[in-house]
């Protein structure tokens, strides 16, 4: 009923609703299924029945690919998720693509990879490692990196991600398509943790053995090619990693308390 009331009159719908914790999806798969799969159908059905002309941009994930067969990942890489979250996010994405091919809805999906920046959730480590690294450094604590820390990732600053969503929302060229986002250059998690500590000017980095529950769903080195979205929409990531981290760390050096409180103070708005 909420979707039926919210959808009419919208020209563009940015669908970022989802459960993004890989660990939570393994501990509670049915809730993850409800949020990332079934709930997506309510949105799409509301659009089909009450606003079929709306453009819908879905927030997908590179987690759909699973362990890479080759790098960088491109959109032709096979989909083989390693956890429940990846499976359900892939299902939500395909619902959007099917509603395009079957009903003519103007849908597309952007597969995000490690978005970071100010205002990211920092209360716990279950929804992304970058914000957790930043929080620990700002608090002067130890960042623990699993294994040898050489697994590589690419990161995309939030402003660049917003730019990609706006471009996709304004163009019908990408209707029915899946497009990767990505970062400028991949970086090892050990180097990333050390860079965060360097910028913050406090904290330290320690290598620790892999926890069994995390090692089972880890995908090793993974970073994406954004050639397709560059060719179709002219998008590229423009924020250097150091600059993005400097902005993020500066933000939390003065606002961390607000993001750890259950009730934010007015200064956090």
C-alpha cells in the first residue's frame, strides 16, 4: 500500500532500498530474502500498475559476480554469488530487467563496488569495511586486517556514485542494462588501512587470522571495469582515493559522536 501511494507522479525512482550485510544475510537468510527480493516486486508492481512511465535505477552489487574468473570484472562475467545477500540482490536486479523486457518499464541496474564517504554507517562493521576502518582510526584504535591483507578492492566515492545514478536516471540509452561502477585503481586492504591511519594521524594496523565465517564468503581480489558506463553515459570516477578518504575522515573527526548516538543531535543534520 505504501508503494502504491508513493510511486504515482514520480518521473525517476532511485531504488536503493536493501539489506547490504553479507554476514547478516547468512545468519538470517529469510529476512534478507524478504528485503532484497520479495520487497523489490512490490516496488515494480506499483510502478507497473500506477506509474509505468517512471524510470527506475536499481542499486545492484558486484557481489553478484562472486569469485572472479578474471579481472577486472566486466558485465559479461558469469554470476555466481558466494553468499545469500549476493543471491537475493541478483534476484532483485533480475526482477527489474524482466519488468523491462516483459512490461516495458524503463529499468536499469548499477552494480556498485565499495561506496564510501561522509555519512556512511559506522556503528558496526557488518555493512562495509571502509567506514569501520575510518571509525577505528578516528578513535585511535587498531584496524584488524584479515590474512596477509593483500586482497585488492576498488572503491567509489559517494559523490561519483550519485553522479552515475543521475546520469542513468536521465538517459533511456541504458534501459534494460546492467552497468558496473568502479574505482580509479584497486588497492590492497592492508595498504588501504595504512592509508586511513596515515590520514587520520592516529590508530594502527594489525594483521590477524581469518575468522572462519568471513573466510567462507570472501571472494579474494575483486575490482570492476567501468568501460561500459563510460562508453554509454560518459561516467568515470573522478575523486582520487586519498582525497575521498580525507573528506570522510575530516567529517567524522567532528561528527562521529552524532553517528554513534541513537538520536542524532541537530548538528548532524
